């Protein structure tokens, strides 16, 4: 029975060698320390939770303030950029107008010179000085303007000299497809209206 007493101990009770006042004091001290640690952990958790919630509230206010500032500055920045673009466009327009004014002033100075006026009258209107004989180059009955360029006469073929085979080919074409109406020849040759001064 003594063996049964030794082995029949309740679970959770210390085995032999773990009893005594020192062990009880140590166990009591460990329990108190564990309770203090739990209490300290709980206090830390509450403080951290409060810190987090305060930080979250502060962060929300900060984000809201930053959003309001961003919206107000964005509209101001957009207006600034538009005005800057308008200023650049107007400055470019002013520079262009200044260049045009300089060109017109140079042109005005040229027109105050009598030799330039005479040259322009000769080129534009065909005026000549007294005693000069004007010659007008015409093509197809119309006078050529100053911008027209004349070709070198040596490179042009003579319109009166046609090759014999060109005449022969024209006669073959006409023989194969004769004209149905032949216009009557003109008795008089009329001068162009520009030459008559009408």
C-alpha cells in the first residue's frame, strides 16, 4: 500500500523532491512575475493600440490637409502654366511683328530711293525712260512677265523644219480617219486685243 501511495499522486502536484518551503517560494515568485509580465504586456498592448489609433487619426487629418492643399495648388499650377503658355505665344507674336516692322521699314527706305522706284516701274509696268525703245517678248500672243525665263535659242528646234517622216505619219493618220468638217480658212488675221489697246 505504501507503493500505491507513492504512485497515486494527483496530477499537477509536484513529485517528490519538489516540495518544501523554497520551492513554494520560488513557485510563488514565478507566478507573481508571470502575472506582472501579463499585466505589463496588457498595458503595453493597450498603449500601443491607443498610439496606433491616435496615429491613424492624425494620419487621416494629415492626408486630408495634404489633399486639400494638392487640389488648391493643382488648380493654381494649371492656371500658371496656361498663363505661361499664353505669354510665350504672345512673346513669339511680338518678335514676329518686330521682324515684320523691320522688313517694312527697309522696304520703305528702298521706296524713298528714286533709282529703286524707276527699276520697279520698269519691271512691274514696263515703263521706260524717254529716248529708250521697249521690247516685249511674247509667247502665244501674250507678253511674258518678268518671272518667265527664256530658253536658249540653240536648244530649240526650228518649228519650220519638220522631219519628213512626221509629215508622212500625219498623212497616214488623216487617211485612216478623215475629218468630217474642215474649217474654212480665215481671210484676215486679227491682232490680239491686248495689242489693240481695247
